[in-house]
C-alpha cells in the first residue's frame, strides 16, 4: 500500500513542481503498474532484445563488463612514488578542483554486491579520521584563497556512521582552505539504518547541502539475499523529513538493478514508493545503478549469472527508464535521474584548464574495479594509515590530458549521454585513429548497439542497456602512444 503524503509546509512548492502529469499516471496504481510493465515488455518483444542479448552472451562475459575509468591513466607504479605525487601537486598553481572526495570506509555490514573499498572493522577509525584530516590539510593548504570546487562529496563506506563532530571537523578542514560559498554542491552519503541519530545536525549547521541515501530496493527478501540491511519506505520518509527540516536543499536515493533474485515485480513496488516520495517533495534525484558483475566482487559465492538473470536486470533497468520518462524527470549520463527542481553538475569531457584538478580523493578510496584512476587504490584502511604516517598523503598524481585522453573522454561521456559526434573531437584524430574508430563503430552497428547518422553516433536502447560494454569497446580507439 502506498502511504499518504506527509504534511510538511516547506515542501508545497517542490510537491507542485515534482508532481507527475495526472494524464500519465492513472489514479489506480495497479493499473498504472500493469501499463508500465506492458510498455516495457512490448519494447522487449518489438526490439528483439532477447535475441540480441543472447547473441552478445555467446561472445562476451558479463563479468568483464564494467566502466572504463574516464580519468587519465597512471603513468606507472603510483604506489611506489608518494613523494613524487605530492611534489606533482605542489608544482602547480591550482585554482579549482572539479570533484573533491573524502572516503569514509566503514560499514556496519558488507553488502555482498558492493564494489567499494570498505571495512566492517571500525577499531582503528579513531586513527583513520585524524589521518584523513592530515592528508586533506597537506594538499589543500597549498591552494590560493580564491580556490573553488565543483562538488564536495563525503562517500564510502557509510559516512553517516561517523560521529557528527568528527565529520564537522573534516568539513571545517576543507572549508578552511576552500571557502564554503565557493563550492558548488556539498553531498553526504548515508545509510538510513546505520546513521547517527543526530547526523542531520550537519545540515542545521550548514555543513551539508545535499544527502544521498542508499536504498537499492524496498524488497526485504531481495536485500536479505544480498546481505544488506533493510530500510522501509517510512523510515526513508522520516529521514528525508528530518533533513529537510534541518535545511538540506536536495535529497537523492540510490537504487540498483541486477541484485540477486530481484525481478521487475520488485522494481514495480520500488517505483510506486519512489513516485509517492517524489510527489511528497521529499526527494529530487534517484540514481539507478546497474550492478557490475566484475571479477573483483561478484557474482558472489553461490550466485549464478546467466542469460535469464541478465535479461531480468535489463528489464528492471528499462522499467526504471520508462518510469522516470513518465514522471518527467531528466536522465543524466551517470544513471542519475533528476526532478525539474534539481540540476546536477554534469562532468565535462573538456575541462582541461591548466589550473583545474579534475578530481582529488582522500582516504583509502575508490572502487576496486578501476585499476587506473587518479585515486590511490589502497584497499585497506590500515595500509592507508601507514602511508599517511610515512609521507602525509599520497592520493594525487597529476596526469596530463594528452590528446588521447581528451578524445577518449569525449567518447566516454558521449556514450554515457547516449550520443556523440565524430566531427567534434577535441583534437583531430589521426588517420590511424579514424580507421580504428570506424572499425569499432562498424562492429557496434552490426551488433545493433549503436546507429550512425552521418557523423552522429547514437546508442540504441540495447546499447544504453549494455552501456558498460559499449564504453569498453570504444576505449580501444585512442591508445596512448607507446613510450620507450
Ligand atoms: C557508498 S554506497 C552508498 C552509501 C551507503 N553505504 C549505502 O549503501 O547505503 C554508494 C552506492 O553505490 C552503489 N553500488 C554499490 N555496489 C555496486 C555495484 N557492484 N554495482 C553498481 N553499483 C553499486 C549502491 O547503489 C550504493 O548506494
Ligand atoms: S553498499 Fe554501502 S553499506 Fe553496503 S557495503 Fe557498500 S558502502 Fe557499505
């Protein structure tokens, strides 16, 4: 049953804007669900997607489909060169950081599917937090007084497990070096069941402006099958209301498709709850992450991933896309669906000003499947403590935007957005690169993953569903020249 909207005077305006057009959603939610499912299944039949999927599965293994990192590749052995990394940072006059990330690696329970570096052993968190602060200070104290940042993001792990005062100290450390009003958005990630009771005080004191809460699914059996702590919609409602009362401007929820045992029926329940939460003006963005079945964390023990499982994952994903299209929300390039009241900072392929750092991450950091990022890939918080103890921090290496990097980024962001233009590369490709690009696009056209119209290349629906695969295929078009 869908609960009635909560009474909350501050939300009236958002409710007005976020309310979906009545004509598209019958008052009878059962009829509406049937219609949504019918539309999804009609598309599946009409597009012949099952045949195309089956064909893909005969040649590629979904356990190898995952995002290719969009950041420049490490030149070599980053872990062994911390001093050089810090020297790299100090050798330049930075004025802006696009994405500033602090990793809080602790979780109450490890979800089976999770691909982040997390730890359930919090016994050394009392050492980790000061080390993180130390590292932030080491790097940010180099910035000029007028430095700016695009996004400041505290993620994890589960930052909401940390004490409010500890998090505040970290925020204040950042704000000491980059004035708060020079940061575009400040987001805190939380798990609505493993958060401190008073965590909303960070919004009251103006330290955070947006929260992002992990839900993944509202089905208790699905979450149990995935080793995740269950959160019910009413709890979400309470958490959102508390944060909005405390003054946050935006709230996003994370959901996933491709969870073990999850079906389109589970997603139908999820979208009904999302619909209600959006109508109440409680949330204004939702991320729907297709679960990566990478070799690192999944499939987990005992789980079988076959065609049927993947077909259902795609059906769930499509259902979400139809749902949000009906709701009038915009679909962004990073699986982020946004209400008209929220406009997210979309990463640009071309930000390459000499004084702009693309991304700076502190903590043991980043995703285990990305082997070559600007983030330091230390798996274990304990290793990180040792590293910070030795040299004060080592999360950065400035890797220049070579022509290959710039063109790869044009492709990567284009693929995530759903289209790109072969005439618009930031740097004119060589004849050999054009030939490779032609090969890849030709191959993808044959596989019905993209269509070509002159120089414009557009992902088909199947391509959007297999976007990680398309991403990887395009990755080989602009290799770095071999260094000798
Ligand atoms: C750091 S967690 C969010 C905060 C909090 N730890 C929680 O789970 O509620 C970030 C998000 O990454 C997504 N995620 C985790 N593992 C994933 C995987 N294997 N594939 C795709 N998305 C994943 C989930 O949607 C999760 O909410
Ligand atoms: S999904 Fe969130 S709660 Fe689960 S293990 Fe990953 S970071 Fe922790």
